[in-house]
C-alpha cells in the first residue's frame, strides 16, 4: 500500500501525469480581459493586458509589509540542528561517516550554522564534533550544551566556532527537571558565558520551555546576559505548542529588551513550527533553528524545507541568492535514508505531489499561467510540475493541452466531446496517460476519416472497441516496447 | 529503508522502547523546590509543593486569552472536505464503497460537516452524493459547486443540507481562469444564492484565491451576499501562501463587515495551514475546512489531525467533549490506505514518534511529570508514550525507571555507573531493550554477589562477557522464547 519515494522515483503512476515545461513563463493568450492588478497589499500600475501579465508575475502580494520595520523575513540566518536536535529523533543513530555526509550536504545547501550534539554526551560525540570542526566548511560549527561548567570546558576544546548554552527556566522544568532557582540559573549562566567568551568563542544563552516561563524572570535573565556580552539569546518552545501570535508577542517584547541577536527553537507538536518561525522573524528574531524534515524529539522542530518554502514565498530573490535550492531534495533524501523514514507525501516543495495539479479548473489556469495556483516555482528547486488528466475531475483545457502535445488538431468542441468520454471512462476506472492518448488518437483519426462527428457517442464507442481489438491482436503477436515516459525528474 | 506504519505497528524497533503508563498523573517526589507557578499568561495561586504540582497540571498557558474577544478557538465547526478537496489529491480515486466508509468514519469522529465533490463533476459523483445524503449521518452534508446555475440546479436535487459555492475573485484567476469581471461575478452569485435558499438549503459563498483579490472588491461582494442572507462566506488561500498575520488581518476585517458565519479554506504549500487556521479562529472565523492527513491539490490543506492538536492544546476539555479523539487514528489509517500513502512520521498526534522521548534530560522530566515535555496527553487519543533509553543520549533517570520496572534495587550511584556503560556500548551499536535489561540484571547480580562495585569497569566487562558466553551456549542448545513486548499500541 505504500509508494516509496526515493527522490528519483515519481508520482505513483507516472503514466497518469504529464510534465509541463513552462520555464519561459506564462502562456498569455491575449484574449483575457485586462484585470485590475491590485492584490490586498498591491498597487496597480500596468496598462495593457501584456503589461498586466508581467506585472502579475513580478508583484508578490506575500512580500514583507513596509510597515513591518522589525521584520527580518529578508534578513535571517539558519541554525541547522539535524546533527543535534535531529539526533534526538527516535530513529536517529548517526555514525561518524553519516554525520560528516550530512554536515557536507548542509554546507553545500548553504546553511549559516551547523549545530552538533554536546561533546559531553559521549566519547564518540566528542570525537565527531572535533572531526566536523576540521572539515573546513563554510558554515559556522556550533555545539549545544547544558548550562554547566563541566560541559563548557569540554566544548571549548573541540574547535567549534560557537557554543549554544541552554537551561530550563519554566516552573515545570525547574520543579520537575533540574530543581534550580533563578538566582542559581543566573549565576551559572554568567559563569559559563564569561568562560566561553574568554576563549574567543561565540556564545548563545537560551532558556528552555520559554513560553511557560515567568515573563519577568525570562526578560530579567536575558537582559543580564545581554549586558555581559552574550552573542545571542534563544527562545525555545520546547513542548511545541506556542501559537503564532504568542510567538510574535514574546519575540517583539524581547526585541525591546536586548540588543544582541535573537534565536528561536520551535517544536512542532501541533504542526505550527513553520508558521511560528516565520512570525518570529516578523517580530525581529534573527536566527531560526531547523532540522532536515524537522526530525527531533517527538515530532521534531521547524523543518528546513518548510521554512525555505515560506521564506521563498515572501522573497524568492533573497532566498535564491542565499541558498542552493536545488540541493534541498538531495539533503532531504540523505537524512530520510539515514533515519529510515519516507519524505512525507505532503512535504512542502519535495512532497511527491507538491507540484501536481488535478482538478479541471486548476489545470486550465495552470496551463494559462502557473502563478494562478503556484507560489513556488518548481524549476527553482530543480523540480517539475505535472497536470494529472485521466480522472473524473479532469477538464477540457488539460485535455486540449495534451492533444496539442501529441500534435492532434481538434476543435474546442471536439476536445470537449472527447473529455466527456474520458470522464465517463474514469468514473469506472482511472485512465492512464496511455489510455487518454489512445482515446485522443482514435478520436482524431475518426474525425479525419469522417467516421466520427461531435456527439456521436455510439460511433466513438465502436471506434474505441475496434482499436482495442487491433491492439490485443498486436499484443499477442509481438511484445510491446516500453512507452517513453513524458516525465522529467 | 522505509518502515511502514500501519497504525498497529510500532516504532521501528520496539525492543528499544519502554512504554510508560502515567495515566494517574505525575509522580511528584516531594523533594522538588516549590516553584513559582506563573506562566507567561498564568497566575500563581498554589502554596505547598503538592498544590503547586496540581496547579501546574491544571493551568494551561496556551489557553485563549481573555482579551481575545473575537476568538472562536473554543467555539468552531469543522467542515471536513476529504471527499471533495481530498478527491483532488493526485492519488485519490474513491469508489462509492470507500466514500461511504470515509463518510461514516468522519461522522463517528464527530465532524460537524462533510463536504462532497460537485454532483456536476461526473455521473458517478452525483450518484455518490445522493447515496451519502441517504446514510442518515449526524454530520450535515454539503456539496461544493462552481458559481453557476447549471451546477446549482443539479446540487439542490441531491438531498444535501447545504451548497458551498465558489468563484475566483483574484486578478490572477479572473484573467487566467474564468475571465469574468466583478459585476458578472456579483450578479451570478446573487442568482445562485437566492436559488439555493429558495429550496430551503443552507448556502455558502466563497471567493477563491482571496489573499490575492482586491480587498475592496472582496469586501464589497461579501457585504452584498451577506445582505441577501447567505449563511456563510468563505475565504480561501487557494495557493497556500498566506501567513498567520495576513490571515488574522483579513478575517478580522471581514468580521467587521458581515454578520454571517465565516469559513476559511487554507492550502498548505508552505506548511502554515494549521497555524493559519488557528489564527483565523482567533480573528473570528467560525468554520475551518480540513481533510484527513491534509490530502488535496498539491500538498493539500489544513489536516484534521493537526487542527485537532492545536485546538486541543488550547482547550482540551472543549475538544474532548466535541470529538471522539480515539477515532482519529482509525480515520487517518482508513484514508491513508485508500490513497496509498503512509501516515507521515512527523504527523501531529499519530506520527509514530509523537510521544517518544529520547534525550536523557527529557526522559528524566517526563518520568517526573509528563506535562514537562508534553502538551497533548497520549491517553486522550488512545495512544501511549515511550521513553527510548538504549542510546548515547540516554540519561540515568530513564535507566533508573527501567531498573525499577525490572524490580532491581540499585542505588543512584550504581545506576549512574551502569548508565555510563550503556552510553559506551551505544556509541558503538544501538542497544535494544533486551541488551539494556541484560546489562542491568548482570550489574545487579554482580552487586548482590559482591563481585562488582561502583567504578569497577574491568569487573563489569568480565561479568558481561561471562553472561554473553552463557547465553550463547544456551542459545545453541535451546531455541529462545520470544521476549514479551513491553509496548502497548
């Protein structure tokens, strides 16, 4: 029952799909009425239909708002934590070779930081941390430790560029986890931060379970560590349940209290980690924690690919200039294989139907202009869009496009007539692309020969029956060659 | 490489996991310091440590804010569209039997509405719509049509409780899809709405691609249809790229313009559909469209399970009283099988590691009080939590819990010593639960017999070697019985 997606494979039955290359932009047919180009936040400035069309493609109603002076949606850094948070995923047991392969792939994608498991976790963790520091990657290397001098002393010897320090500040964690009070937490934080800084290494201080911490305690300790020169403070939604407006409020409040950078780490238990990260950037956060496919404790954290999707939608040019987007699928496949999971079918960008259009009404508009139903350009990620046509929801515009690809000249009325037959057949059984192509060819030759006219259902049935019989007799005498796939990866 | 998750199966190697039953609440050991119970939005009112603990469990810092007078987070309806939007998923080809099974399962879960594919799509779609209307479900049955009298005339004859009407209003769709202007759209909308109402059937009017529509056009048509008595207006993020603050702004603005209910339909292309739905409710939306696992065009829409997760986190009692949460996994498995996908590993609630805790620091706190790292109670969904312990990130608290389950009396120092050995072995190879249990038993009997004391690494290695040799000689003479699984589904 489970189609396996290895990145090179395709939607479960490629024969039902047609690859559409529209890399040169929309096919505008000039017959559409000149539409008013105002989006909710947009401005109209075009005049002719053609100018409108270009304007529609250029303008991006999802771009950051001018009024958002705090927003870092077009000015952020990614702290990639697959090799730290990701190692806490139930299925993750990375050996040295795998860790190095993942680190290199993340570096090739262009993440700003790579965060590693604490060298205090185990002897092998320490060795791996040192090995990755020696790779000479462009990304800065961080390790993540408890707020404790024992851990800090080990961390600064590994060769990392920075140390991420964390301690639970919520009443929940203070009572049920480490049992320390705020005075002790503050004292230890200062000691650890000053020690790491004295070694010339970047240091971040983060609370844990920040959204259930006392706000005054939280702001107080952040202000203290900011004053002694911490490079970054971190907010963590450790239990994964903050919602976007809570995130916005807390980050914005913190932005008014500290001068240093602000990082945010968001668990995904209720599926809001991508949106929360986006909203944190709007409120002035500077650094977002991600992991590939979101792997981590429980259902994990903000996934790298999902974050890229929403930031690309806001500002494609910035995201394209900063990251090698065509590497995304590769790094996802590498990690998926290492932790033995499938790339989820509904994954943003790389989910196997992310660029597949099915409903007739959608297919028609996509064929006119992909921007109608797509805000991500598949070609920017090295991917291709598909229009699925052999089903009961199909529309005649998609069928017309296919007929044109096959070089069959049919009038719109003839196409509509053929489409009705496809829908009728698909009500009984899904039609493969081969089935659709055969029907179109039979229809076309019937029209050419005069054996068929629009609306002659019985004539069409007779021609189709005849075609099937001929095919069966051919099949029984020779083996059929494999039909060429119309699909690119 | 791909573990298949069929709902009854378990994390990839159950022998590495331990099921923890904490349905009776937290184990508070009384030694934790009395913590201040204020969350960011909470209030402290407890006095003793025990009272604090109860207070911590009762209070919910994620509950709706008193100031959110518009919020419908605790007063909403779900329009379940697996049988409409879901049918537009590339893999979905539902026959009548499957449609009926899904409709019944959704009704058993308790969704408020079930939306079906337009009866105008195909003859079979019309028949299926009629068949589902005749099932006598508690949920109201809706069908979804284009804003066109031809479709409306067919829809009102099927027996549905309501008709959802949609038309593209964005400049993109007006130019590249249907080519109609706002005057025409308004005129047709009025005609269709008045016709459906005249038949005594509920009617909704929705724009399509609302976030790229002209705001004035949009509000104008919503106001018009509200005045003629439409039951609901719908906003649709058809391209799946709105962000939470845009959703909040548009819904809140609309809330001030119309008196009728407000529905929202959100695509998930950038992974923000759950958060956008939550934020829409905060701004005053009343109805949320979902599909099971989010299936639909491209990567689909707001998933039912994810929406339930975030609304449960906000108000568990309301969500528990309204829906049969233990049915969630069943309906997800039914749909996953019908469309031949896996339940994604990181799915909220039912993802196969959603309640698995791995890091030592997490395991310790979870054992003290599950609320430390969980905002969803697995038992409310008929599920169980696990603590994974045989890996290099393990901690002595998790190991101690396992030793107690095995009835082995060991001091904390002895547990810490045994934990160091587990971490050392796990650095080389993941330790199964059997491996961990054997080690603990060998350690315990060594202590009992006086052959072992804390810190005697060589003595422990010798005892483990001896145990392995004995085991091998046993294995070669008798076949071992299957070890009982400690895991419940």
